[in-house]
């Protein structure tokens, strides 16, 4: 009897677990795209770690640019860790 109860409980638990859904790629009507989010607020929003081999910048700042605030700097700069 205990075995039957255990197996029944195991079957119900594994069925409920296998039907759990997680947000994946979404493309809402706003035109924004999301990976790992159901409500992207930017053109591309990724929730999680992003891995890539190359990055292409289409906008740039001239040499010697001065930032007026830390938030201004954060919006216009990117620091990349290339690894080894």
C-alpha cells in the first residue's frame, strides 16, 4: 500500500513539474524582443548572461569626449571582457 501511494504521489509531482513553463523568446506587438522575459521594455532585452564572439558598434563618440554625469557615461560607454 505504501508503494502504491508513493508511486501515485511521484507520478502527480512529475506531471505537474513537467508542465511548468518558463518565459523564453517573446515578440510582443510593441516591436521589442525579449529573451527570458515576457515584457521587454527595450528593442532587445535579455534576462540572463549574454555570450558572443563579436560586437559591432554603429555609433561612436569622438576622442576626448567629456561626460557630464555618471549616468551619461553609462549610457554611452561599454566595457568588454575579452577573456583569454
